[in-house]
């Protein structure tokens, strides 16, 4: 139950129970179809999902799953998603149901949606020059994302039948290094504190996804309204965008919940860091990106996913489920600490968490145990 130990002991027991009842009705919900009961003024949050390739995609899916199981998705106002976090972020604000979201994430190998344009040797050469490319921003890469664009449009927007999700935004980087915000009300470029409208209407979700995931020199940039656009991690706040929400929607006094998968473990490799510096000719972007810091208004869910790197797109089902579970459990721990959920107010969250932990005990049966647990709850 929500911690009410701060109430003075002189408050009558019946009045304290009244407070408990109100908090219970506010924070608890059954499945994702039940409405959240509002208090006089509903407490709202914003959410930011970080970049991080397939780790951000899978871990972010676990983040969205927990919010929906807990009913907290209805308390999320603005969602900003960057690069690898785009798919779960768009799912969170779209009409795509949880069951479809999980099926599409689990049975899509995102590596097949990136089409190689050159041979393997040239692709390895490009990866070695990654830090240099992040500085000079070449428009062409060694992969084309056209199939990825098509996938996003078909799955999340149903071939254009669903509009751009309201209060959902993403960020890309212009050739000049400026931040470009893409939202339901258009596309805007921010230059020296000024907002320049590039279009009053947003592009397709697929085009926006391709723009924010365009790793310079690796994945082709996306031309939108005369601007070649690149990965959003290169501008703004780095891996997890925070300030663009206030810049675009104003300060509404909402707390922000950030889902951050951190840096890839491969970046700690001394020999790889040496190679990146050598092939960048000593003039490349930093290896690590900026990450969010906890504050009174920022809740950071730190999620560390091990066993593969962020650009390893073709994975066995057990690896994918493990990453989704990791995202779910990390979110449960942090939101419980923040007082947003508890065993008493959200028993369904912890029942599913128990099943997930049980699944982790045997990797071979993991997919079956997880899928059965979700199916029992109408989520698979």
C-alpha cells in the first residue's frame, strides 16, 4: 500500500483509511482496458525512451508492457523516443494493442529491414570509422533503411490509416548539427534558441523513424523537407531526450520518466576504442553519449541488458524475451521506489514479474513460460 507514514498520528484512523482508499483507487488498475480513476487534478507524467539499437527496442518494449499492465500508460502525456527507442515509444502512444506490439517485436528481425549496399568488408570499414562519421555527417551509409520505413508505416500506422500519435515526438539531427523535432503538429528546426517551421504536417511515422535512426556513415540519412536528417542522439540531450519536450510543448509541471539502456558494453573494449580513434584520425565524436541525471522532476529507469550488443539485430527468441523481461523488471523496481506502484496497489504487475523471474531460471524453456504467462492475461 502507498506509504502514508507521513500522516500525523493525531489523524483519526478512519480518516487515514479514507486517504488510503483514494490513493488505492488512483494508482491501481486491472488490465489495460480499465480506466484509471482520476482525482480532482490528474497527476500526469511525460516519458522519454532512449536510443541504443535493439537493446532500446526490446528493453523499451518491457517498459511499455509494465506501464500498460499497471494502467500508468493513461497517465503519460508526452512521449519522446529516440532512435532505437522509436518503436516502443510510438507503440506507447499509438492505438496498437499490447498483444500486437509484442508479436511484431518478437517475430521481426530488424536486421532484415536494413538492406546492405556494399560488401561485408566495406561495412566493417564503415563501423571502424563510426566516430569520425558522427562528426562529418556523410549523407550516405552502407545500409538503406527503406524496408524499415515500410515496416513502421504498415505496423504502427496501418499503412497510413492511423494518424501520427497525439503527443508523440522524436528528434533528429540536421546536417548543420541542429536539433529537428518531429511531432504530430509538424517538423521544426531549432537554431540558436529560435524555432523554424519546416512543415505544418508531420512526415509518415516510417520516415520519422528512419531519420532518428540514421547513424551517420552506417545508415543512409533521411531527406525531409530539404534537410538530410541523422540520428537524434547526436544533438539535444544525447541518448535520452529531455529538453525538447519543454521546448516544444512548454513546461507543464510534469515529472519525466526516462528509460535508459545506457552505453553498449562493447564501447568499454580498449582495443576497439583505440581503433575508433585511429580511424577517426584523432578527430571524431566522443565514444560515450550524454545520459540523464536523476532530479526532483526526473525519474530514471536504468536498464542494463547483457549478452549482445545494440546493433546485433538477429537474435534468438530467448535473448529477446530476456531483454524485454529486463526492461519490465527494471521499470518495476524504479517505479516502486518512486511510489507509483506497489505490491498492494498493483498485484497484477508483481504476479507477472514473478512469472518472468521464474522463466529466467531456465533459458531453454524461457520463451514458453513467458508466452504462457502473457497468454493467461490476454497479452499474447
